[in-house]
C-alpha cells in the first residue's frame, strides 16, 4: 500500500485537497501587511454564512480546545454558575475548562451515544434559576452524535432567557447547517482541521451581540485568548500575535473550494458520505453506536463486536491503507470511528467500506463480497438524488482547479 496515500478516515485532521496542500507551502508574507489583511478579511467574511451570523468572527492560532477556552474566559467570571450539558468526552472537556477557571459548574451527563434532551435542559434551568451560561456540544466527535442545537437553544431561551449559550461545533461547523443568529446562540467555536479542509492550527470563534457584550464584563483572566484584542486587530486586517500563516493560507483556499461548491453542495456531500458510512457498516454487521435519530453527519461510530480486539482489527485495516479512529475515554477498545468530514468524497467512504469488507472476508466472517459496498453506494445515491431535486443543488464534490 505504500504507493498510495492512506485513506485517512479519522474525524480530524482530515486529508487535504491538492490546492490546499500547495497553499500551505507558499512563501511567508508580512503578517502586518496588506496582503495578509486581505486574506484575513476574506476568511472572516467568508466564514459568516457557515456560522449563520452577521456578527464578527475571530481567527485564533490554537487548537480547537484553545477555542473552547476562549469561549469560557471571554464570557464568564469566577463563581458564575454554568450548566455543562455533556454527551461525551468533548462535552466533559468544555465543562472541565469552565471549572478550572473558577466557574461553578453543574453537569447534565447524558448516556454516551445519545443526544441531549431539550426538556431535560429546560427542567434543569427551571429547577435552579440563575445560570450565567449553558455549554453545549454540537457534534460530539467521541460518540458520533449530533445534538439538536436549534431545539436545545430554544429550550434555554425559554427557560432561562439571560443565560449565554456557548457551543462547541469544532467538528460540525462547515459541514452541516448552522444558524447561530436565528437560533439565538451566543458563541460558537470551530477548528481548521475538521470541516475546513485545512491543517490543524486555527480556531474560529463567532459571538453574538450578547456574546461580545459579555467579553466586556467577564473577569476570568486572559491575555492571548482575549477576544477583544482579536476584534480590535481585525479592524486593521491583523491578528494581535503572529498567526499560523501557513494554515491561514490553507483555510483561505479551503474556504474558496467550499464557496465554489456552494454551502448546500458541501452539506449534501457530507450527508451522502454519512449515509454511505452508516449503510456500509451496518451491512457488515456492525452495530452503530449513536442513536440513529441524532447520528452525526461528520463521524460514524460503531461498536467493536465481542472478540474483536481493537489493535488487531485496526492493524488489519491499516495494512490496507485505511486509518480509522478508536474509542476515546471510556469507549477505548469498545468502538471505532470513521470520519467523513472536510474534503471527503463518497468514493473515499466506499473505499474504506471495501477494505473493511475485505478484512471481514479474510477473517472468515460470512460476508458476501460487494454487498456492503453496494449498500453504501445505494445509500449515498439516495441522498444525492434527493438533494439534486432541489433547485440550488451544487456539484457533488469541490472542483479542484488544474
Ligand atoms: C476535535 C474536537 C475538539 C478539540 O480540538 P483540538 O484541536 O484537538 O483541541 C473539541 N471539540 C470537538 C467536538 C472536537 O471534535
């Protein structure tokens, strides 16, 4: 397999389109010059439709978790009561950061594999009024569950109108619809290495009017992650500190590809890839981990059957060039995850399913060759047919310029 690049099917970082890779290799420029300013401006404006906001976006040089820390320290003060709604390990992390900075955190812990229930959130807020913020995970990458943020935000708005709604959409935004203004979300975080077809290194954060107002009164300590200085610098086409310029080049190019494909086209492609992944894994006899009503469109988690040792299973898959992700935290050794986000195509998912099928046959499982690939193909085609029936349908994959 060493003649080929691996089919990197982990939920970020993702494989990069050729022009994005090339963009990352460009010569450095002055990050205080007009060329950088124009590029930053394109990114800040170009991201807004994906966030569903007309408010300001900030680009920070840090991992997605740095973006989560940014959300906490810019809107909260020590002692603030915070409701952390956790459906997996990233929800736990968000709540943990708030606690470390001195927030008084109460957690709702949802059974892993399930989505948060708007009614439960409403009840928790009504039972204990006065929460300054509610922390939500949009796409819980550790379990492959996508929370219904619109409904959850509506529940918060109704039960506790003054609470800030802070959302981790590190692995969701850019791949699926998000309307932060319409849904009343106050702050959203995403990361360059997930849906944005770029290398790790940047976190993008958008805040509502209320979110930006909170940055003026919050008293948690902050310097590097202070959103006020990022907004101020952006007015001059700059970032307050030296940015990861190579990754900024890549996000600029990734965004260009996404715009060429069209937002709806990007979303439909992710939906088709997710449908293919679920159908293919199911046909192979794997039990999907997520509640099907809330299955993620960017990552699919499946249970490892009894007797399947993760290391041996993964080794066999990897020897055929497919890189899967294992389980995180308490799911280690119990599930595996197949990522389908960023520049992913249906063909790449079919390729991964073909390898899983081949390994199953080699291991003597009673699998009819081609059946899982066929099921995956059919599921993807069903989604594509649906989406091409709409007038604003866009091509299935981002056109890659020659
Ligand atoms: C990847 C991810 C993060 C963390 O991103 P890092 O860049 O690894 O810090 C946070 N939340 C979710 C939901 C993620 O998928």
